[in-house]
C-alpha cells in the first residue's frame, strides 16, 4: 500500500518549472528576430547579451543575443587590445519573457587606471597598452585565421577573465589572464589586422560577416 501511494505521489508531482524566454541567436543587432523557447534547465534565467567592438569612439560591429542564461553569464566587462576594444554587457531576469528589450554595450568612457599590459603590433607583442576602467587583468588569447591561429594580448576586466568559458568563445581560444603590469609577456605572433582581431567576437556568423 505504501509503495502504491509513493508511485501515485511521484506521478502527480508537478513538472519542474523552467522559464519561457525570448531567444535570438548571435546576430548583428538590427537583425535579431525573437522566438520563444522554454529554458532546458532549472535555474536558468532569461537573458540579453550585447557585444560591441569599436576603435576609439567608432563602432565596428554590434551583436545582440537573447536566450536562457545561467547567473554567471550575466556580467559586464571589456577587453582592450590596443587598436580595438570589445565591450560585453548582459542582463538577466527571472520571470517569463522578461528579456524582450535589447541591451546596449555602450563604449566605455573610463580613464586609464594605471595598469599596463602588452599588446601585439608590428611583428612582436611587446607594445604597451594602458588599461582603463575595470580592466585590471592582462589577457592573452588566440583567434583563428584560416587554418592557423594568431595570438592577441591586452587588458581585460576580471569579469571577462572569470567567465570567458561561459561567454562561448567571444574573446578567443586558450585564453589566460594574469595580474600585474606587463605580466602577459610570453612570446606572441605579431601584426594582426583590426578586422582579424575582431573575428573572435562570436562564432562563424560574425567571421563571415566581417570577411564577406
């Protein structure tokens, strides 16, 4: 009898609740088209991710994404590679379809914070770049170029360094960060054109957009 009651109780248990969120894959901001999905895992929130790459105050490309995120994917930060910067901004919320509005990853107006890291220019990676705002780490990563890879270096926020795996390859591959001025001094491969530098900014979709 007790076993029967247990079985009936399990059958009647309500389905684990997950949120319904707007979903828009990695797209150039103006091309983001929403659909509605049910989050595949409990604990996920509805999220909006904005990624902006720019040189100086000139916007190169802006990317938007909406989907189900885990809490650690909701953050703000930037990476500064000297000739270009990438700014990431995301927002999470915990009610159905609360991620309708896009988010803008506006260029940072922060001033230099006193930290310095190495970046790549010319044929070596020995040029110094001034970190700004929350960029308190030095970063080294790799981007794919054709069948090979190239090293890029610069400054990055702690949030970028702590969550680059959760960011799904936004920054690059084989990423490492360190604290201390010029601590990213391992050898690197030299000149990387600006558009190639921006290629890791999310998936083959963006790469095809940049190089088409």
